[in-house]
């Protein structure tokens, strides 16, 4: 068996490293671009009620899906990272202990991606956090329950329909539109503003 010269082996290793380094730089550049667009949109829409949370959501989701695509995450891993990220954000913004939201998420995980069970658990949790007297954090918990329910339904549909997670952009888009519908149901901000923000976000990242 003919062995390659040492110089050729070294060159192959260097090329592999170069490719790896370029990939890391490319991924870092994409993540930084997301932060830049986030800051631009946050400034532009600062006079509109309740828009910052949605713009933060877009940033968080985009970063998770960039990593999912780059690192070939499974649906389950992507779901976990996205919801754990939301737990951190909502805990930081509300001052509520992360463990409260983690407990809610763990309750949902017992559904094992059954859409029917997800809906049932959501209803039970909504009732639970609607009947606690003098509960300062219950409104935020109900919002989180709605968020997790909508997210898990989308991920469950993707899991049952596509084990390889090829349609990553379609899943991401559906998640965002479900979030928009939930936010817009209160009327602040209206769906038109949310669509404008999302379209600007997508367009800016493509440029």
C-alpha cells in the first residue's frame, strides 16, 4: 500500500483546519448580523408598545436555528435549546425564578410530542395558574404556557412528518407566525406591525 508523503498529509490537515476556521467565522458573522438587525429594529420601533419582546424573540429564534442548521441538531435538541433560551429571557425580563418556568416545561415534556396531550397539559396548566390567589407571576406563567404549547405543537408536527429536519426554515417560519398570532390577539402590537417587523428582519439578514 502506497503511503502519501508527509507534506501531502500536512497540507490536507491544514486545508481541513482552514475550512473549519472559515465555517466558524461564517457562523460568527451570521450571529453578529442578527444582533445588528435586532438593535436597528429595536430602535426603529421603540415607540410602539410591546414590540421589543417580539424583536428579542426573533433574535433568539434565528440564533437557535442558525446553530441547529450548522451543527445538524435533531428536532428535539432544537426544541430544547429554543425553549431553554426563552426561559432565560423571560426570567431575566420579569425577575421570576427560572425554576418556575422549567417546571412548566418539564410538565409539557411528559406529553412526548403527542399534540393531543400537549393541548391537554396546556389547558390544565392554564387552569392551575388562573386559580391561585394573589399570584404575582401567574400572568407571565400563562403567557409562557401559551408560548410552549404553540412551540411544541409545531415541533411535534415537524417530528412526526420529517425525522431528518430538512424543512428547517419552514418550521422556523411557522413558529414565528404562531407567536405573532398569540401576541396580536391582545391587539398590542397589531398583526400589521408584527408582520412589518418580521419582514424587515428577514430582508435585513438577506442583505
